[in-house]
C-alpha cells in the first residue's frame, strides 16, 4: 500500500511539473503575441495606415459568373482571401476589358 501511494505521488508530481512547464510556455507565447500587436500598432501609426475599427464595413454578396455582353464587359469574381463567417472564402476582384471600337 505504501508503495502504491509513493508511485501515485510521483505520478502527480510529474504531472504537476508538466503542467507548470505548459503554463510557463503559454505565458511566454502571450508575451510574444502582445509584442507583435504592439509592433503592428506602431507600424500602422508610423505609416498612417487605418486600424480595423477605422475601416468602414459593408455587407456584400459574392457572385461569380461569366462577363456580361454590355459596356466594358466587366465581371466580378471570387478568388484569394475574402473573409466569411467560416474563415477565408475568396477575394473580390473586378475584371474589365476595353469595349471594342468601330473604325
């Protein structure tokens, strides 16, 4: 019985040491993340870039399809990063070609 208690104590001590190591690593990661956020804010300020709270938000529906046959033949398509509820969904881009001119 005493041997079982000693074994259990050793297991709990090892688990406690492992948890302390994990907490220490998480604390280090949190400090590094704070430094990155601070650096990001400083760079935005230095270069006059807006923060997310300063950028107007609009709702949009992304539709991808073939170009129309009118005007400059523009179409919008989705490709690359476009934030959505479940993460990145694509990138909104506009493709135009010059209309044909009669000579």
